[in-house]
C-alpha cells in the first residue's frame, strides 16, 4: 500500500502539509544541514523564528558561515533529520537574508538565538558581540521541499571525506591486536 502524497502546487510553492513538515522538523531539530552556493553541507545550530530558520555566525566564537557563500539574496538548501529515526526527513530551498544589527527583525531573531546559545562565554553581552563581530542570517523558505517522506531519491547521499593534512604515518603493526587482546585474556585468568 502506498502513502497518499499531499497535492503539489504547480507553482512550486509549498502546500500547507509541506510548510507544517518544514516548520516541525526545524523546531524539533537541534542542528540543520545547510548547503550554500559553495562548499559542502554543514551542520549548524539555529532557531525557528517567525516562519524562517535564523542563524548566527562568522564571529571568532561562533559557527563559521563565510565558506558556504551565504550572502544576502543567495540560494541555499536546508536539510532536517527525523527526530525519532535520525535519517533525512525533509530538504527545502531557502533564500538568505542578512539582518542588519539593531533592526527590528535582527533584535527579534537575536533574542530567540540568545536563548538557545549554549555555553556562551559572555552570556550577558552576547548580543553586543554579535552586533559587532557576527552576521545574523534568516533563511526564508523559497519553494516546496525537494525531498520529503514519499519523495526521497533512490541514490546514496554519501559524500567523499574532505581533504585533510591529518594522516597516519605508517600501518599499525600486525601483532598489535594480538598484544592488546592477549593482555586482556591474561589479566582475566590471573
């Protein structure tokens, strides 16, 4: 038996069921994966505020956003996972809006973000630091979800690991497992 899919608006505008799915997934998830115009997708903490995902970053103590290409007016894709199963639940297109420090929308978003910011070393003055050193972004839904329950791609979403200078100098010695596990057996016998 196949699940009945909500009707898709031909204009690409998300329907009521799609909007509800996006909102619920974003509210319940502690992290969302954001893929900007450049670079790989990155897990970012966020808040859902007034119908959009709000992020803060690019400061010395905040999450990096610059290398994702999230400029004002840019397009991006946001992906949320299922809270109960942990797998991909929904992915939707967004339009990036950079909020100007001190503005009404910036102040409202920052109040929500401040409540969710864990372990800020300057919790009392974090909003001042964000105004000076960071960018606050609003990711507004820009179309119907491309992936949702019943409309997931068949292929793998596995990505190649990013290049890194960290390497192993040489292979582990062949006798190492025997030495490690042999010691445990001797210890339990004696």
